[in-house]
């Protein structure tokens, strides 16, 4: 893909984790990251969540080359950060196909399928039964 074609196009990616869904848009820019119209530092006050969002950009070497716009909803902060990570990785792969091997070897294109197990009838939780009473 030529440089002018990349500059005029936006790359889209969807990331999911637990119950969170992140819709990511990447375009050529200066490294600005916006989540739900708020800056990254304001949206994710915890450093571990911020690092989770940035890991795809850092590994691909595109941290200061692209602007990232993310719409994320559902779940908690950890799930949302994981969804953003996967969405950014998928969008980066579309934006620049040469980043694909680096993202794949760092396991950034793999969806984390772990979800909360549903509660079953007759039990107090997913697996916890009622307390046994001898008398």
C-alpha cells in the first residue's frame, strides 16, 4: 500500500473481552489516543490498564505515528482495556500489514475467550451449592 493511500484511509478494528466491546479507528497522526471523547490518562487512571491499551502500538512501533479513536462500552476497566488492546491490534493489522507478524508473535491478535460462568438453577452461584445442614 502506498503512503498516500494509508494517510487518507481509516483502519477499523473491533475488540472484545469479557462483556466489553471496543470499536477502534486508526488514522495517520501524532499519537493522540481518545476513548469515548476523553484522553487515555483520564479514562484509565490505573497504569496497568493504560499499558494494556498501549502494548499493541508499542510492539508495532506506531505509538507516535497514528491517532487512535476508541468507542468502548460494557464491563469494567480491565475488560475494557483488554477489548481496546485487541481492537487496536486488529486495526493496526489493516492499517499496516507488515505489523501482522509482530502482533501475532506477541499474542495480541488472539481473543481471550474467558467469560463469567452462568449461574445454574438449584445452586447459589455457577458451582456453589446450598450449605448442608445436618439438623
